């Protein structure tokens, strides 16, 4: 069956450390993968998109990797801050004209001061 | 631009009543998506439009749900009759290319 999975347990880290979140998928052929941030009571906000032929993408303190052999994407936040505390969602887009995104359930991140 | 605008933000209704959720997408975006989010199932795509035309409605749970997009700046999601299991947060989202997606604040629907 097709699945997209993120760490179900909340991640607690100390301010200044690097947070690493995981997104694994099975039985999909993704054209790209996206990461979003969601704060309580708000809609998801786009952070980064990485295509299937890209290994790594960076934006300021954020880094995303994409390994189509392992069927996994890693999302890193370096020098984490309490303001980074939120739920992070990965979303997979398949090849073709279909614009349907398949979403993980999200991982809750808490950065402690 | 003010972003994707949804109304109402909160809706409490009795079982059996009709519920209408409204959405104004970002100007210039040609894709519009309706999602439902619950703790158990996460974000589920209900339906999406391209240039006001419904493209994929395979996520619409059943005939009680319907969505329309009469023009590029307005869409509705209607539930009739509503049931307690419809309680969730409903998001409208829009996109220019169909990939990077901008979400509204959501409508929290409670059916009692």
C-alpha cells in the first residue's frame, strides 16, 4: 500500500541545536517533495520544495535532502530557536499533471530555551 | 495581497443542517484546493480546480459534499446534510503552478 510517514513522536531539542525531521514514503514515484510549517490554529506555510533529481536544497537555516533510493527526505533546522517550535509537514507530489499532494501527519517540534 | 481568505473562521451547527464554507483565493492563482484536516487522518485533499474547472473530486467523502467555483475569485464547499463526523478544520488553498500551495486560515467546523 502507499504510505507517507513522519516521526509520530514530538521532537524536543535545546535552542541552538540542529533539529532533524524525517519523511519516508513507500510505493510512490515522487516528482518532488515539499515541506510546510503549521502553527496552532493556522494553515500550513510553504518552506521548501525539492525535486526528485535534486539531492539537497538550502534556505537560510533550513536544509532538505531527498534520497529516492532510500525513499526518504530529511529536513534540518540549524541553530534552532524557540520560534521554530511548530508542526512540520511533508507533502509528496507525483509525476504527471496531477496536482494532488499526499501529506504526512506531521512532526511536532519544540525548541526549548 | 491579503492571502487566501476563508469564512467563517468557526462554525457550529446542528446535525442535519446545511453548511457553506467560502473561499477567496490569491489573485492570479489558477489552482484552488479544498482540504480537510483531522488529528487522525491529517490533511486530506477533497477537490481541486484549475481555471475554475473541477479536476479531481475523488477525495470528496460522499454526495453530501459539493464544491463550486463560479469565478476565479470565489469558491464554496457545501455540506448538506451535515453529520458529527464532518467535524474538522477545512482549508482552502490556492497555487499559481499547482505545486507551491498557499493556505487560508481554515474554518473549524463543529457539528453537534
